[in-house]
């Protein structure tokens, strides 16, 4: 299903009230925009943690990928939205998906992208999401 402009606008504004109204009216939580991105992907890329939480709670697809094979988690990493990275990782978003096609993303996981940004907090969040060792809570 194609995402409506009203849905896109509500995401960009971070208006959970409008999103709820649209969902009550039958909006598809995983509708896609013209680039194949879902609401979760748009909210993650913009760092809208409250919208990301709301979408996760309502069952938005965590691992959908669009252009360049990027997921919501990968978009949050690229844009430096640590709180959103934490929310998505805690919700079980896949850290093993790999980007495709574009230089800089092709073959890279969210962890690869975080390592490339040299962001210790995001690296720790992603490392712990894989439970690599016993040091994670």
C-alpha cells in the first residue's frame, strides 16, 4: 500500500495524535512512500523517538529495507540518532541486514556503519543487542 501525504506529514511533524487518527481510519502502518520507505524508516531517519516507539508498539515491521537496502536501524545509525538506535535494537531490529548498491553502504551492517562513524555509544548498543559477551545488561 502507498503512504498518503497526510501520513507522511504526521510523521514529519511527530504528531502521534494524527497518526492515531489515521490508523483508526484504516491507514496501513507499513505503507511505503515513493522510495519504498515505511513510517518507521522515516521516523528513525528523523530521530523521532516518540514516533518510533509508538510505531514499534503497534507492530510496525522492524526489518523492512528500501533504497540501498537500508533498514530503520541503519538509517538511525547513519543519522546519529542514538536513542532511536537503542529503541530499535531493544525491539529486536536485525543487526545483520546489509546495505546494497550504494558506495558507503553496500555490504555494511548497522554495526559497520556505527564503527565507520566511530560512535562508541551506538557501537555498545549494537554490540549488546547481539549479546556478544556477558558485560551487557
